[in-house]
C-alpha cells in the first residue's frame, strides 16, 4: 500500500510540475514582443526624405460641408454671396457624439449645393480649385462682381480610427492635410495589442469603389507612400496582434491552473506514508 501511495504522490507532484511549467510558458508567451512590433520606425536613421508624393487633393463628396466666401472691392455687393447657410452636422469625437450647427454649404444627395444668386450647382467630384474657378467664372460672366475672390474650405474633413487604439472614433479636423500618424495621435495611439506593421486603410474613390491598402508603420518607406496623407472619410483599422489573444487565453487558463494546483496540494497533504 505504501508503494502505491508513494506512486500516487509522485504522480500528483508530476502533474503539479506540468501545471506550473504550462503556467510559466503562458506568461512568457504573452509577454514576448520584439522591438520592431512595439516601436514606430525602429530602424530609421538621420536623413532627409524627399517629398516624392504630393498631398492628395480631396474631391468634394456627398454630405461634405463647404465654407465658401466671396470678396471683392465692393463689400456690399460681395455680402450677397456670403449669407449664412446653416447645416446640422452630427460629429463623433471618440466615444462622444454631439450635434453642432455648422455655417456652410451641405452637399446634398444629388451632389449639389444651393449657392446664393447662382442657384443649384453640381459640385461632387470637383476639387476646391475646380469649384473656385467655376464660381469665379460664373460671377464674372454674369457681371455680378469685378475681380471676385472665392475662398473654399472643408468644414468636416473627417477620418475614422478603429480597432486597437486608446480612443476609437470619428475625428473631424479643420485642416485638410492630415497624416496617418496625426490621425493615430487623435485616437490616443495604438495600444500594445495593436499591429503597427499591418495597419489597414480603407478609402472610397469618386466612383464609389473601396480601395484597401496595408501600411507598415515600422518601415520608414511609408513616409513616402501616397497613402501616408489621408483623405476625408478614410478609415484606419488597427488589428489585434498575438499578445491580445495570449492574454485572453491566460485570463481563462490561469484560474484553472491555480485550481488544479490547489487540488493537488490538498490531495497530497491528505496522503499519509
């Protein structure tokens, strides 16, 4: 009997050693990550990177809100073109949403804006430069102003940042030159569980086609990529790396392993030689 009891204790001890080993392996796997996975551009060196790619000129899309002002040597005549045009804009910033009353021209579902005196103008697919030229030519053609100056800005240049970031959401910015890195900074940066070497960019073109690109933010060549600067309505998705999955597995496995160890300790304490 004592031989059987000794064998049983030895068996329990072996099970305990295996459980401890598995526990240590799980902790080790969950904590392992290379420098390249954690840092942006880990191998970058001091140099000047040539600006080979121009910042993409955004084209006007449905639901864009445009600020359009007209000025000339005759302020009173110019004021006719600058009457307030109010549009309700639902803006999401991170997890917060709020309705704001924006002074601007909302591009309707037909791609038109209703501009004072000139009436309905189809603007979808145009750049700011093209629309500026069109409005200027129409005002001059109708002899409404002499040497008019037309200024156009986007009031709702927005990008969406989703996935493994601290503050996912839709971010609206007054600037029209927004880089991937700036968008990520708005979202509180990529978490330790996000993949920096495989950031997904989804962009819709004027034809309604979805363009999908994978960006490696550990490789400095992305700084010269035509997709480094974002367009309005771009979507960035940060996918989860293996650490997140390992952590979730650990959170489920560790309590079980501790329960097994506790059981083995109790059983072993009850065995008498």
